[in-house]
C-alpha cells in the first residue's frame, strides 16, 4: 500500500521508517530529507505520535501506509501539519483518520482536501467498509471538515482529560 497521495494543493508523503526517524531527529533533518520547508511547531500532535507510528511500522510489514502522512503545501513547498490513519483496517473493515493543519494554513480548505484524499485512498481497498474519526465534543473546524466529507456523528464518549469526544463515521457507498 504505501504510496504518496496527490491533491490539487497538497502532496501527502507517506511516512516510511526512515522519514519518521528524520522527523524524530529534528526539523532541520526532516527538511533536508524531504527537501521542503519545515517550520517550528508544524505538529501539535508532537513526537509521541511520530514515535508511535514508527513503533507500529517496526512491529509489522502490514502496517505500511496505515499511519502517518506529511502534508506538503505544493505552492510553498512547506510542511503544514500531520495526518493519516490510526492503523490498518480492523476485522470489521474500519479505519480511523486523524489530521491537523498548521495555524496559518487553517480555514483555507486544506484540512477538507487532505481528509478527502485519505478517504479516497482508504476506500481504494476492498477491505475498508467504513472510516471513523473522533473530535472534541462541540462544533469546531474539525467537525465542519468531517461534515463536509459526508461523515455522520454516531456516538459520544468520555475522553477523560479531553472531555466529551464525538465519534464520526463514513460508510462506503455500495
């Protein structure tokens, strides 16, 4: 599966082990590796999410392509966030997406663009029957992105220190 994803404005780089190692080594190392601009605080998820992705890739070959992607803004040649899946499809054929966009690139449609690309990529696999996502339990930019992509809110749960979380789902059109 591992492949980069192209959209109109973004190049989503599928992180392999080497790319994740560069990301964990530091911004300048990642910038040199990808030949892009990497500014400070490009991710709010932080190194913990990157390390988790690397650990998953190290655990099994089947995990390739089901973790982190780096969205590069084509016009600026700049890393503008982090996105991807939270693992390969489970036995019910569900995958979960997550995404973030650097503050100065928000409210310009890029989150919706990358979410749609992740959705299309996932549904290219016959084993994927639905895609899920979680948001904070109130209307916000992320809930707008998911609604724009056709997701429906299906549940809510206590996210402990995060408060109430909403669970969203998009089913494959048969």
